[in-house]
């Protein structure tokens, strides 16, 4: 297919200019494969509009031509939600040129940004006026805020500040027919009808394209305390979480669990890394922040943790005494995914259960999986304060990893059934995309599926907006 | 109409029993008039189902008969959202018999309750396990949690804990066709498709009937500090809010503004009330909470406020030194509505603007209104930390109040246009109901209205679920 034989491409060039309609493999390929390289598709072209009006015109043109649209931000998703299928029918619509900071209102604690701003740029715009935008992810240098909102991104500070959904006051989106829904308000309270922005947040681009948002900001903390805690059991870690939160409330902003085996893996692949404490079955990395000074907060935290530790929970604890010590502790947590990559840990889960059920989940999974899959190695870390575990698996013998991976569907069902049985979810923060779409109807109720599809059909009757994501099959 | 001539009534009696289908005026009248007595309707009957299954059966029966349903909780709403129209066609479906606490999970900080529980009962169930359910309203003894969620209730602690929407993790609702949408999960993170519960929260019963919810709990604070602050200008109050929040973060849970004129009115109608500070143009009632002890928190707050006051903002300040002093300060704030009632303050608004624009709103409204309506008296109080003002008006001369009230529509337009011009809303927390439905299309964008109506039609194609609320006209 060349430029001249596809009238839609000619139309798109008319809208965004030839330089912003990518057609050569070298230009399009970064947009046709997902970040982990597990999904690879084809497209009619990759279009990069530069304004909201161009997005609307591109969407309207595709709608008219009956051509599917795959919205894409920084292309850092983990479930294939921004990768087109292999038909080559779709247009990939890349939002990264919509990267303007629209308005900053420090006294209202709000920031309005275009969807293509990177998360890091949003954080920086907030910091420039002495405020915090608390969403924080490994991919923050390249992921876009539009993608964060379309997927309702999570991260390490959800415990305190909520998921991406809870950080949005206003939203602007282009609907599947090209109309613009403008709800770019910066209000803490607005009870005037259905809260439509909620539909688009977390919809993975299936209902429209987010083009801008008004985000909540927070005071920039001036003090922080970072702790490493050792526990004998997950249950002890959960109990101490409740105590720490009762004492320090919203000052507790992170509570990250790491199993002994995960730390061993880390030290194997990063021999330069140092264990903060002697061996213990479970470790927790916790962070507290405040608006006073470091010394005061750290003293209060040390007093509290010291007294608790004297009582037996945690078994051991260290409070970082400098920012560099704190960074060293976070370095360990942040390098877990890379250590797993080097180990070729292939079967990954992003489940959540009620925080109170985490110990039971770990106990039951620790019993069931080795029985069903002898030699399985469980590598568990995650956001304990949210009940969200990255529960990853490989074979103890690397030579048998491929055979283990071949049983992935079976493994997934065991893990997901257990999470569901405990009132949990098969995807806490990564989403459904293509990766989990076939399983969704198993774990949602039939009525939930029916209502979701009815909403999808209402807003996107021709199923042209990111088809094949979230929902399996042609008609949503 | 008697029991025997209305086959639907016979069906309803078959579902819930004769004792729970009210037909006599003496029984039905409390359900046919709103709390303020501004809306009065008629109904075919008042039905009180006792279980989710009965709610579903009642809804299905009404759907089959083509009869509208008006869901009602504690009937404490302020916009006529739970009052039927005057046709006498509708069935009023009262949820108060669904008043069971379903599950408490202190370690997960969640509470599952049926929709008919009063807000006070929900607060008590949380307190019984050492937790806080932070939603707090004047009507909490009689309003129901289902009504709170259907209207996305606000209150004095939104600043810290968010609106009702932000306090919900899971929801169960009966759809207009009688099917049950069961999403009663207690998860902090769940990215598995559209977040359907968001549609029902704040929809004022127009999309279905909330029958149960899983709510977020928080640690019960162990310390509190209550302050009364004096300011010369709203701008000074807004600036100090930012400073206080920067220093104390989420420990600041309330920041309530009262104008001098509001306080004067309070002292006029409650001569026993004492002014906490000498006269100043504006007062703020602030509250902070913490998980440590009172003395520590109060000392930190006193240090901070003392230093700020020495710098000129606030002009004066007092920190309550006992719980009874704190209660006395809150008594003043809580009795403002009663003082206004005694004064016959008739034109009330519940607007919000960005916090940063509150001073401008007050300045412009203070200029415009007296020009347009000579003799107008502005009585302004509200949740300054949310930008939410209860901006109420009467005539200085009580004898001219009726003439002033006759110009209510004109007055409203001035106030609402000004709020909208500053990026605000015509209803921050009270909702739309019948009271503001005619104005909604003026202040929402056409696309917002179209999408809202499309969602309504999708879920309630025959417009039988609380018709005439939110949306004006027959077909939504």
C-alpha cells in the first residue's frame, strides 16, 4: 500500500502534515511492538497529531472510513493495550506531541496538562511551583499522563495518594465520533450529573482518547523517613502496617513487601548490593513524609519503630539517616524487576486481594503451587499497603523454565482462582489490554460484562476505538 | 384507587408483604415531601423491601408495568431528588429496611453495609473496630449511606478524605431491569475494565438503585486540635490555608469559612453564643487530627499558628485547649443553618470555584449583587478548603424579603454565571435533583449533556428510574 492508494492516509496527511503520518517500517516499528516485546502488530500508519483539534479531526476521519484507532502514549504498558492487531487495518494515534503544560494553579493545587506530557514532565511542572504530583512509576521518564489515566496507573504511593483515578479533577477527551468532551474543571466538589470522566479513566482507550486533564497537586513534603523492616511472617508485616498507619496516618506513603527469595535473587544479580539487615523471611521498605523537618519526623519514627521492635514486631528495623541511605534502600526495591529479568522470570502476576487476606493468599499459594508445579520458585514483592502483589514465578532449574512457561495458562488459573476466591482481582494495576482479555469474563460477573459492553456500544457503536482491548471478539 | 384495582400493587404486596406497601396518606406523606418542604408529590404507593432480592423483584415488577420508581433513603436531600412528581404514577422505593452491616474487615480498613444503614450507624460500626468512616453531615442520624452515595455527599472533611465517591471500594446496585450488578469488592487496586460503580455514585438514582457498598475506613485519630482564626480578607484565609496544609498535610481535616455577617446573625439568634475572638471581617474554623497525643499536636499547631500570626496572618487565633472548647467552636459553625432559618434566609446557593478563585468570587459577587439587588444581604460560609461556599442571600429589611425572593431566578443567574465564569459549578455537594434540573443544560457543555443522556438511555431505556431528576423532560 502506498500513500496514493489509501484515501484515509491522504486525509490524515491533510490534517497533521506528511511528517506526522509515519508509514516506513523504521519509523512505525517502535509503535507496533509493546515495551516487553510480547505483542507485535501492524498498522495502516502511525499518526501524530499536535493539537486537540487535530486529534478530533483524525478520529472523525477514521470513523468516517470505518478504520480502527489504537491510541498510544509512551508505549510503556505491560498488557499490549497500545499495540494494534496484526491485520494492518488500524491507525495508531500517538499523543506525544500534545505535550503542553496548559495551566498551573498552585493556590488551587491543580495542574492542567495535555495528555502527551510525560509523567516526569508533570512531576516537574508541579515541583516548579512547590507542589507534588504524587503518581510515581518506573516508566515515568517515558510514559505519558494520558496513558497513565487511560490505564488508571498505580505505583508505590497509592497507599497515600490513590490511583491515577483519584488524582484527576477534570478531563478532556475526544469521543469515537470526533466530538470533544470538555470537562477540564479544577474543582474538589462538583455534583452536577454523571461523573463522565470516570468512564474514560481506566478504559484503556476503548471509549475515546484522553487529550488533557486537570490534576490534583499536593504540598511538597519537606521531610522524609525511609525504613527497612524485617518480619518473620506476612501476617506480622500486615499487623505492623496497621499500627504504623494508625500512628502516622497519611504520612505513611509507601509500604513495600519483598520476600527473602526476591532479595536473594537481587543479591545474586547485583553482587554489589548490600543487605540492610541480617536475613529474615520477609522485608518491608516503608516511607513516611511530612511538612516539618527531617530530624523531627525521623526521631518520631525511630521512637515508634524501636518500641514496636522491642515488642517483637518487626523483628529488626533500620531507619535511613541520610537521603543517600534512603536512596540505597529504594535502589533495592527498584531493581527487583531487573533482577527478575536477568533470571528470566517469565510468569508474572499483578494480583490484589484485601490487605487482610495477603497472608492467606501467600500461605495457600505457597502450598498449592509446589504441589501442582514441582520445582516452582515463588518470587513475591509488591505494594503490601494496597494488597497488591507482583507474584512472579519461575522454575528453580533454569533448564526447566521453558517447560514451566508452557504451562502458563494452567499456572495463571491457579493464581487467579485463588485471588478471586479471596475477594481479589487478576489485575491490580497493569490492566487487561490483550494479555488478560480472554480471562476477563471468567472473573467478572455476567452482569458486569453486559453493562461494560453496553456502555462501550453506546459510545463506540462501530467498535473502532482500540478494538480487541479489554473485550475479546469483534463486537464489544 | 384501591388495592384491588391496581395489579402492580398486588404484585408488590406479594413481594414485600402488605405491611411494607404503604398506601394511606398518613403513612405515605412523610415520603412524598422533601425535608425542606419545597417539593411535594404523589405516588401509587410507598414500598419498603427488606432484602436485595426484594428490591430486584420490585424493580422488575415496576419495569414490567411501565411504572416509574423513585428511590428514597432517609429523605434528607436538599434538591427534591427523592420526591416523586405530582402525577401519582410512581412507586416510592424506600431502602431503610436494608440496614444490615454485612462485613467489617478492620485489617483491610473496609466495611460492607446495606444501603439503608444510616450514616451514623456506619460511623458507629467503624468506631466499634477502632476505625473511622470519615463522611460527616448534619443529617447523619437519619440520612442513609445509599443516599449519600447516590448523591455523592460532601461535608466538612472532604478536604482530607474526599467526597463520598472517594470512600467507596465496591458497590452493589439493582439495574432498571431488575438485574443485580454485584461489584462489592474491597480492593484498593482493581484495573479490570470500566469502573462501573462510578456511574451510580452521584447519579441521584437515575441509573439504578444502590443496595450495598464496601466502604473505605481509616485509622481512628487519637489527637485533635481545633482552631478559630481571624482574617481581614478571604485572600489571607486562602493563603494561610496553603501554609497550614503544607506544614500539616493530611492532618488538616477541616477549614471552614464564616463571614462577619454570618457570625452576627448567629449571635442575634443565639444570644447565649460567645465570640471566640474579637470582631474581624472573616473567621475560619480549622481542625487537625493525628495518631499521637493531643498535647503534642496542639503544641505543634500553636507554635505554627503563633509564628504565622506574629507575621500578620491570621490577625488573631485561638487553639481550643479542651474537647469542650473544641465542641463550642464547632457549635458555632453547626448552628449557622439554624440561624439562617430563623432569619428566613431564602435564597441559598451551594457553589464551588477553584480555591484560588474564592476571593475573586466574593469580591465580584459583593460588587454585583448590591448593584443589581439593592438591600441584598450576603451570608457566606462554607468549606473554604474545597472552594465550596454556601452563599446565601436575603434582604436587610425582612419586610422586603418576599419581593426579593420573587426575583430568585434572576439572583441565581447572577451567582451561577459568576461561579461558572471563574471555572466553578452551580452545585458543589447538594446535587441537581428537581431544584436545578432546568439550569443544568446552561452550565454543562452540550456534549456532556448528550453523553449523560446516552448513558441514561442505555441503562434505563424507558426512563423509569427516578424520572425528572437530573434531566428535564420526559425522555432523558
